[in-house]
C-alpha cells in the first residue's frame, strides 16, 4: 500500500491506497506547514497520520506534498523525520505542495 499526504497551513489530508483495491483509509488533521505550525508540530502531525496508516497494513511508499517544504533544508529535515516513521524498506518522498499539484493533473 502507499500513502499520499497533502499538507497545508490549515489542514492535512492523508490517503492510504491499496494498489489492487483502491482507497483504504482517508484521514484529516491539523495543518502541517512547518513554517506556520513549526517543524516539530508539523512532524508530529504527519508522523501520527503515518502511524495510523501503518496500522492498516504494510506500507511500500509514502509521498508527502507539503506547503512550506520548498527549500532544500526543510525538505531534507522532513524527509529524515518521516523516514523514522516509515518501515525500513519503504520509499519516502517529501516535496513542496507544488509537487502534489503538478503530479495530480488537477483539472478545473
């Protein structure tokens, strides 16, 4: 299964997806922009969401698209913090919220 997380200044949404059967779990929590809520608070919110998803099954990959993670320093720090929350063989990718927006192909 894979986890996709969209973190903003006011809310964070996580979706756990099983490649065979689709959405398994959808979570909403407080904002996780490290520049707004602080790095530690953002990491706690994100780590808690990952823990809740891990309780549902084996995780292969986690992609976090976060407002405020657009600098190399914050991206590296958050990647390291989230790797500590992930299974050892799990791929972890952290990027700015532009990553998720462009990757999703949002249409209006």
